[in-house]
C-alpha cells in the first residue's frame, strides 16, 4: 500500500514592521517544525486578499493590530465574515486590554503580546488543539472569551443578518462590476486571482439574497444610497 504524506498545517504573518516579520518567521521555523511558513506581508489588504484565495490561504494567520493601511481588527473581521479559514491570532506590542475584546468580537481565536515568545508558542498550540485560546482575564479584571472559527463565523453572520454589510473587497468588486470591469480586470486591481473574485461575488450574492451580480448591485444601492457617488466616479 502506498503511504500518504500528510500535509503540514501552514502559518502566515501580517505585520508592518519588517524586523518583527523576520523575528516571527525565525520563531515559526525554529519552534514549529510541524508547520510550514506559507507567506508574510506588511499589508493588511494583501493579507485579506490572500486569505480569501483558497490556493494560498493559510491554516493560521498571525495579525498585528497596528498595521499601516488598515487596522488589524478590520483584517480579522473581513476575513472571518467571509470564511471559516484561517484561524486568526491577534498579536500586539500594547497591553492586551487595548484590543482583546475587539479582536474576540471581530472573530479572532486569540490574542498575545508579540514580545512573549513562550506565550505565542503556547497559544498557537492551544488554537490547533482546541480551536481557540482559553478565556483570559485581563489586568482590569475583565474576562474575554474567544470562539473557534465555526462559532466566530456564525456569530458574525448572525450580526450581518440583522444589518447587511459588505467587506471592503466586496465593495471594490461591486464598484468594478458597476463600472463594467471584467472579473479579470477587478482581480488585477486587487492583486488576487479571478477565481477569488468569483468566489467573493458568490458569497456577496448569497449575503444580499441576490440572483446575480446585477441584482446584487440593485439591492445594495437601494439599501445604501451613499454608495451611488462611488459608482459615478
């Protein structure tokens, strides 16, 4: 019988500090021999795009909270609103009180201080083993509970059902379609594969209850009149 080689789980990192990226990359290679480092980036928008591309989506994404082009909270929320993958681990140099509750609400599976390598290693193993970081008690006495990807995704979908929202990528795709751009042209603008755009359109149609992209445009404009000036540009 031919043996089957099991695929290693993959990790990716988004952090706007190149030195931190180098440090975390070294830690992953040295302390996580059972993982493959898939990619790193300094851009939050690039991380979102890559995580919505099934071909290069990691199993776990480490997300710095202080990015240059968008917030780490936004990265977590946009990814988790759209997909069950990857698991999301927030990292920060600030006290955890600053971001812990917001990251949990945005669908992350945990948060650690990036300067504590031992805690980082422990938390990644914890997420892989039980799906999320165990509840943490902050210095102010408040307890924060993190959900696994399934519960986090379901929670954000429930919120979205009460108030329909589109991610920035979905809005960009919708605008491109309104302007007559092809999926290939939109993909080029977003630096993703056309298949990623098609997948986003499928999710967007489902989210809006639309039959097709033209129907989705009509529904979105009816619900968001302030989106029309974006169309006219």
